C-alpha cells in the first residue's frame, strides 16, 4: 500500500492522462502462460454490435504474419481487431474514395466511439461523417481491445511495443487487410491524435485531411512523462505484480493507477459543479476505483502507458502536406494550454490549424475528444475545405 499512498500524494504534479471514461471491453481471463514465440490466443466471443445511425457495425480481425517489432522481438502472428461502418466506395481504378479511419487513445478501444456523445453528432444523415456516404474504419491497436495483447497469455513476455509498431501495424491492416490505400480523413483522439501526426508524416499523400484531438506534437516529457513513470514504477514495484505472472490483479498498483487516472481526467469547472458536496465527490472516487479495478489488466496497462517512449513528431512537422486540424481543450490536464506548444508547433505545419476549446462548467477536460458536439463544426469546416488529393 505504500506505493499507492506515495502515488496519490504526488497527484498534484499530474497534468497528463488518457481519458479513462473511454473504458475498453472487460478483460478476458488470462490464458495459460506461453513462450515468447507462441501465437496469441484467439479473440473471445463478443456481443452482437448494436446499430449506429441505422448502420450495423461489422467487426473483423486481420492477422499479420511474422510481425517484427522495433525492439527486435517478433511474433509469428499479430491479430488486429477492427469494426467498419458503412460501405466502401471505389472509383474506376478500384481506389476507395470515402474511407475514414478513427484511432483511439491509450487503454481504450474502438468501442469507445460507439457512445452516443460521439456517434449522435457525427454519423447521422447530413452530419460530417454521414454513414450513408462514409466508410468508417475503427481499429483496436496492438495491446488494446480485441487485438493481440499481453493479457492473452504472454504476460510480461509480450514484445515491448512502441507507437511506431502501433502505427505500422494499423497501416498494414488498412492496406493489406482492407485494401484501403487512400483515406478521406484520419481522425485520432489522445494517443490516436499522436498517431495521426505520425501517419501524416510517414504517408503524407495517403489522406485528404487529418484531425487530431487532445494531444501535442512533441515528445512525451515533463510531467507528462512523470505520471507515466510513476504508474510504471507502481506496477513493477508491487510484489503482487510478480514480474507479470500474477494470479490476481496487483491491488496496490491498480488502486494507485486508478487514482492517477481519475484525477487526470477531471475538469475543474465542471467537476466543481458536478461534485458539489464531499459525499458526492467521495462516491465518485469510489465508483471510479471499482470500475478501474474490474476493467483493466496490469500488464496491458503497463505496456500501453510505456509505449509512448518513441513518440516525437516535432522534427518532421514540415513533411505534413494534408490539411491538419488540431483541437485541444482549455481544461485538459494532459495538454495544458499555458504551455503554448500547440500554437507554436502547428505554425510549422504547412496547412495546419489549431483550435482551443474554452473551458466551461459543461466541458469534460481531456475527455472532450469524445464529446463530438463541441467540435463537430470544426470537423465539418475541415472536410468542406479539403478534397481528394491526387
């Protein structure tokens, strides 16, 4: 418990975290331990997806053979889970013209985008991503959701992945698995926002437009790195973690991690109004701790948080040629506006634009990236001002 107590005492340092309101699917029971070269466990059965704006999501899995991680480690198979919405439209040359890829955040999954606060302002008739005209692809990154991850059975023997691995594997899913080599839009939230910068730099001619929500185009340093290091140490130094071979979730580490995530996702004005008494605030904390403990796996969490080590798009921002819209929120602990980083760095993007959403007692801090009503108008402007790039 000492680690958890120390972690909570340092919470005032924190101004960084992914939106834990976007919880992934409940974790499966861990499979029996397997060797480093063994294939991942098969995906668990899933409940039938419900229609979104009258369109039924179509789930799928793509397997990449002999995937080599940037760490030098390899897996004979990597499974990437995904969901599509709508129908792909192809031109005379067979090229998809209406594809949109949506990229989730750390510890999240594609299912976070099925919530009404995201779907209702975007996917209906006449809306920015009208599903009668748009083909939406929502993948789960390695280590997340229904894709191959440590809790499938390899535990801490799982290859150490970074953001480069996540971006490369998702690109392979689109190009090799779904035969999509052109995107009308890349849209990413939080970690997905960071991936959007990496996509725009590595494949600048692949997309017509890019929109990132809740990130900064610089390396993870400062207190953004501090909270990650604190969480990593809390898990690895908890004796119950047992080098990744635990029989139950390490309680002290997960309680400390849950406290960090809860605080980092606060929105000061909104929470002062929402948590108006001590009793209500305490209950909110307790509910969050229970949800966190029953949702996350310590190894999956550890790997996901550690993966940001190789993120730094700042040297190559001039390589981005597609129109790029970055939207952050003034009450986002993870990307505080007083740093001035977004304003400075987006000037280097040839067709870049930055929008800062004001904080009110109705906004959601870092989680604003999933409340599309606040920024769907900016997305529509981006789509209206951009078009197919040959």
